[in-house]
């Protein structure tokens, strides 16, 4: 069967990870600017001040996207670049940058997909309590309105949030991401509720300001993969996929807590039983705002774990010794892109776009000046075959975006992990297309027939 004829092949990036120009042209501080200043937070002590300097190299980067042949480029807008204090005055120079990028993309036949929020939260708002402030959904609504009005004449595809699991879980509870807090679930569950309201308000604003636009929402998940093909193991994996772990704090990494309210209009019963006590008393009244119709269910998905039916519910099966893992230490299980989309489609029944999938490898520039990243090609090939299988079996997969266009600032890992199709030399800012860039180009050209 193969992928549909207008399948959205793309690649993705995020503002803080690639833009640089952290203190230029009136941009306000973000929590990531602040977090990187704290000693010991980033593995190599680096920050996103310059990173790929995409802010000044965007024209060159658009040419790389064009030559890659993809139809779609997903990037995020930096909230404090366009509204330095998060609310109030708009920074025209920030708007100008994204206008120039969008125009360049369109002039080169590439469809822009804007992610409103990929984690670089305005510091000024964090100082007011951030997402725990009851006004925070209104702040996000205003930001969404500014973006919609500035770019909505040309941009028709929007994604509200990237991985709320990460900025709430890793950022506000686990101390791993900015702002680096260790808040208890009694607070973060309320915060998450505000994030969900913010999503709903943003969808309403986008629909009002950009009639006909397409809207997605991009949480992430680790796939739960049945250990065998027996119906019992498949059921066990599905049950685990939409549940949380044993420890209370694992609710934040769950898939269903973040997606059921948005798509089904209610929190999942199994998790509600455990953490519902932390929700605001009258939380149900907000479900109407949270549950706005969206066009795509987007998903960032990289790794999976094996589950079988156990005595007391789903039981994780440990990987055998020597099981493949990627450079960053994530399990390399291609079936992730089969079972993940399959379970998600069954539950949410919305067209799926894989908005991120990719791999970090120990890439080096070889003596011939090229980057021979055969491990990345192998990973992408295997994962895409599984996605194709899901698609062939009826899962409505509409698109796939490789994470990521170019090596970049990998959050708490600094520059120690490389996920890009383009190798970036951070001293010279030279970009070198890796072997995987040329391989993916052929996949795109053949609409996946090459696989
Ligand atoms: C994030 C990206 C990140 C990638 C690899 C995703 O969780 O959205 O920003 O670089 O994973 O870690």
C-alpha cells in the first residue's frame, strides 16, 4: 500500500536548540537562558547563546531543507523573542525574524509548521509563578493571538505544545530541565491542568484568527510493546501504554493524562484514581475549553519497552544483555513506531503525524570530510518500516518528521549528543550533510518506496 500520496515528509527543530542570538534584537530572557547559567546543570557547561546560530544562518538552512526535498518544516517560535516579558509589548524585531524565515520557506516551496511552545518560557512569567499562576492560560492565549495575527496570513499549520511531559515533568518536578524545580505532584498536577486549559484557549484563538488552519498537539510517549503477539500480551502492553508507573510522580510522563482530556474530554480513570485528589476542585468545568477539536494527533516517539501479561497486570520484560541502545542510552526498538501509532489511533481515532523521531549517534567527520552515520540510517530505516506497517494495516498516518534538521543544543546534554541530519561544527558553524541526509532525501523522493 505505502504512504498516502500527500504524505507529509518533514523535519523538525526548536527555537532554543538552534537559534542562538539569545540576547539580540530585544529578545527577553527565557528559563533556558537562566538555567544554563547555573553551574552543573548542563553536561558540558554550554548553553544556547549561539548554538547553530540559525538566527543569522536561516537562509542557508532553508536551502538545506529545500535540497532535502521535504514538504514540511516544523520549528518553534521563541515566546520571549516575540514578547520579551511574555505579556505586553511585542518585539517587532522578533516578529521580523520569523516573518523572514516563513517567507524564505514559502519561497522555496516548504510548508511551515509552527510549534507555539517548545519549552523556552519567558523568565518574567516564571518569576510570576509560571504555569502555576491562575492567569497563565490567559498569558498563553495572548501569545497565541500574537503569533496567529503576525504569521497566520501565511502559516496554516500549528502545533500548540511540544511534550508537556517534559517541561512539566523534567522541568518542574525532576530538576532536569529549566527551570529545574522539584515540585510535588500536589502542585504539578494543578500546573498541568493550567497547561491543558492553555492548549484549549490557544486552539480557539488560532481557529478565530486563522480560519481553515490545521491544528495539532504534540505530546510524547514511550511505546509499550507486547513481548509476544499473544492477545494477552497485546492487551497488557496497551493497558500499560495508557497508564502511569508505580511511583506517584510518573503520572507526568504518562501519555493518557495529557491526551485524554484534549481529545476525549476527560482524565483517564486509572490515573485519576491516583492523582485526581490534586486537581482543582471544580476541574471538570474546564473540560469544555480543554477539549477543542484538533485536526491531527501529533506524537514525538523515540523508544519503547517490552511488556507481557503478569500475575498482577502488565509486567515489564527486561531487555536481554547487549540489547541495542542509541548513543544517548535510549532503547532502540523499531516496533515502537508500529505499536505506538497503532494504540494511539485506536484510542484517539485522529490522523497521526509523527512530529519527532530520530537518533543520537557518535557522529564524526571522517578523513574524506563526510559524516558516515550508518547507524542513523539503520535506525530510521527500521523505524520507518514499522510505521509503514502500521499505516498499511489501517492506522491513518499522515506525516513523519525527522528529529532533527541539524545537530543542536540537546538540553541538559549540551552539545554532547548529535541528532541531526546535518552535522554542525560549533566552532565554525559549518553544516555538513550526513549520509543519512542523502538517504532520507531518497526516502522522501520515493514517498517511502525506497524502504
Ligand atoms: C524534544 C527535543 C529533543 C529530542 C531529543 C524531544 O523530547 O522535543 O527537543 O531534542 O527529544 O532528546
